[in-house]
C-alpha cells in the first residue's frame, strides 16, 4: 500500500520520474563532463524559424528537434528532462557497479541483475504471500491483512501515511484517503475514452490469475474488475483531490468509525502497525465513507481474489520473464511503449526507491560541485527578492494581504542540491541472492521510517526526493522549496551559460516553486504551514476572477483528439508556470544592474530568456501516455506549459514583436495574476 501524500503536502514540477539511490560514499572527485547546449545555453539547431512565434512558440523553439526526434521504443516520452535522467542513470550505474558486491548497494543490484537465478525461481517467491491471502477466513482478518500490506506487495481500499498536521504543522499526524484501484485513475473505469485500456487491464487480470493457478480466471477477473469499478465510482475526481479545504477533514478514529462503519478502522490501523492514532486527516471524506460501504458489501472471495491479483501484479517486476512480460503487455496499452527498458535501468530505478539517499550522497560528491550550489543559492535569493517586489506592486491585493504574503515568502526555506542530514540505512538487510526478500524488507523499512514520524515534530531537513532526481518541489505544509542536484544541470542550469538562459530555465523553475505558496491552493496555507484563509474576501474574489479566466484558456486546449486539458485540475501548476516566468524575468532584469544585455547570434537578452524557457520544456510524448497524464496529473502537457503562460506575458509579445497568430491574445484578453 502506498503512503498518502495529499496535494497540500507536496507540489512538484513533474519533469520526469525518480532516478536512483545508493550506499557507498565516493571520494571527492572533479565533476564529470557536462553536456552544454549551444554556444551560450540554447540549442539553435532545434529551432524551426519557419514557424511564427505567435502561432506556436514551442514549435518555433523546438520544432526542428521535434521533427527529427523519434521516441525510443522503451520510453513513453523523450526530451531534455528524460535525456538528463538517462544520463544520470548511466553515471549512477558506474557508482553502483563499483560499490562492494556484498554491501547494501552492490547486493541489491546483484540480486536484481542475476536474471538466471530469477528465472530458476520463477513464481516460487510469490507463493508464500499468496498462501497468506488464501488462508484468510473472515472480513476482520482481511481488514488486518490490508493494513499489513503497507509498504509491501498488496493493496487496501484506503491509504495511510504521515505528514504535517494542517492545524499544527510543526507536528506530524496521520492522513487517510481513498485507494483500491489498479489503473491510474477512476476515469479509466468510467470514461469510454479509456475503454481500450480497461479491456487490456481486464485481460491482464485474467492472464495473471491463470499464471498463479486460479481455478476460474475469467470469473475471478470479472469479479475483481466489477469491485474496482464500484470503488472508482465512489472515488473523488482528481480535480477535487487538490482542493485544500475539501481534503482537510480532521477526525478522531472513533468519529471515523462512526462516519465510515464499513471498515473496522482499529483492526486496519493495527495491521498497519499504526499505534499513534488519536486522530487523522481524512482526505477524500465522502469517498472514504462510500468505499468502506462498498468494501462491507463485497463477498470475501472477491476481496481475496482482488488481493491475490495485486500481490502478484506488484511482485511481477521481481519475478521471472513471463511475469515481467505479462505486466509489460498492459503497460504497452497504458503508455504506448513497445519495448521493455534494459534490465540495468530497471535495476537502477529499484535502487532509487530503496537506497535513494545513499547513492545520492555518492552522486553529489562526484557530480555536483560546491560552486554550483553557491550559484544556485544566489539565483534563488534573487528570485525570492523579485517575488517580493512583485507582491508589493500588485494592484489587486490589499496591504494586509501583502503583509502576510511577504511574511510567508520571508519564512520560506530553500534547500539546494542535497539534504544537510542523510538517512541511515544500516538496519536494512540486503541479501545478494534474495531479490524478492530484498524488495519486501525494503518496503517494510520504508514504512517504518514513515511511522517514526507520527506524533513527532516535523523534521524539515528530510527530503521527499533523492538528490539525483530531475525535478523540484514545494512542500506546502512545511513552507519550503527543494531543488535536487539532478535538475541543476544543462539545459536547466549551467554555470557557464548566458545569464538570460539560466534565468529563463532554472529561474522559471525556482519562480514556479516559490509561487506555489501563493497559487489557488497555496494561498490557503499561511507562513507557518497551517491551513488558514489569510486573504481578504475582496482579494480572493479578484484572484479567483483572474484564475477562472486563466483556467478557461486551458480548458480550450486539446493536446490529443477528443480530450481537453482540465483547467481546474491543472490550475495550480499552470499558475505556477505563469508566475515562474514573470518572476524570473524580473530577476533577470534586476541582475543586469541597469546595463543592456548583449545581443548573441541575433537574439536579445529577453529573447534568449524566452528561448531557454521553451527549451526547458522540450518534450515529445506518446498519445496514450498523454491521455494517462491528462486523466489525473495536475500538470499540463509540456506543449501548453510553453504556450499557456507566454501568451499572457506582455514582455513575450514585445521581445518577438508578435502582432498576431494562433495564440495571440489582445492586451485586454491577457490574464494578470502575478
């Protein structure tokens, strides 16, 4: 069972997935060679100057690259962020393979890469867990088993996790929310647009039941799918799940039991080893109640089949080729990929999820020089200053709200590169000959690591991403922003690049994360991290009016045929993209200290800023993967992360002398939020 982190806890860029993790600390070495983009930070060969900037600025900056680039068969997308991730994986692979073979890092990797041993075992490692499921004799035992799946193979109808208490963000409390689905989002069960994916999922369920020896795979598959469909109907849509005021529902466990009696909460929490449970934040409140009712009405045999399927499904990547291939058949339909990633890359990804900060320590020691951290800290300071100036200059915000906003900005912690305090993995047992056991023990270890936080003061030094991750995030209830070393490389950040490029790329990333503290949801969280409406009614009305206009623009975008962006679901990220550009541009202008920027290769400073911004979103995605993203991801497809903000930025029009075009907006039609 996955830990629960509501949107109010963590808001990231979603550039790419996680990368890796480790054990041995490498000796300090000179940083590896860096791939630079062009002579001053932008790859001009990627441009298509036949495209008018006002018609398609993404195409203008990245069109030639898009035309010549094919998505690798083993990936659902490609672009600057995924390419950087793959480069980091190759660097990390060298660190892993040079580590002691019997240490934690080397042992985990060896256990995964010993494919011959995995093939000999076939499905045998799975049998013990399947026997535990088969031995369940009543609903109470099943409820306890659901709790016991926390962090390991298995599933539950609800998720649990730890995070800062919205009423007292200095202390961690228990969060509970909806769960129980095997597909990425409720829409996959309910929307005709996802029928091919639902059919493929149904076929996969039956196929896996056949592989693990169920007597009537077809009947069991039908029962499991019917149950998950009922759970999907009770679940909240993704757009509702990011509304802070909706997902902040404190209850005592006794109150929760009375409210959602379909589940024995004490039994569930006992199974999950959650002893500190005086109260919880129930995120999707009505969904939790309705899902508990569905659970109460579902026959035990159906639930056991559902559990057995998910145990086998989640274990499949660590079993023999027939299990891996069976799961990959489903992934082909979900994301459009046609080839499995190389085993070594999958091994590196496993280590990222199990030993992430250990390898991260080695990674930053070798690949992230202190000079980069110092320059990044300067950039962040400049962006925070620019955000403060922009807040002070807002005509729609009242003095009292400005004062509170500036206080929140001043108290926003910034963390760059890597955590100041590293995790201790010494108690995690890794056996080079036991892949399945390693994954299970690691899951238990991670769950216990999270449980240690319950009821204790929030440790603001803890990170939710590894240092080698190509991404960044804002932790809302902690009022902090984090920029891992992985993203602090070209084309996002290059100490040798033109300043306009760094401000347009990583500067916009910094501004994005800062502004999450003041987006449509972040504005409901105060300087301490507590959920509190600190805006005046009039300020909120003026903000919401502009946000509504902005959301309507995104509602009109159709990245794939028949499927529009959900402007409400993506509102916070869209606002952050918009604010990030504005604040970064202000900071760039301030950094010039009144001097004129030079013209390079015919491009002015402002033009280079916007070119770098668009280059940072250079991306090509398969249609099936984009549909998956649009169903549940609060981030818009990258094409519109370029176009959507810029068509509302006056300086962009001025920089490229844009008077018309497909995405041209008259000055009166442009949205002004930040």
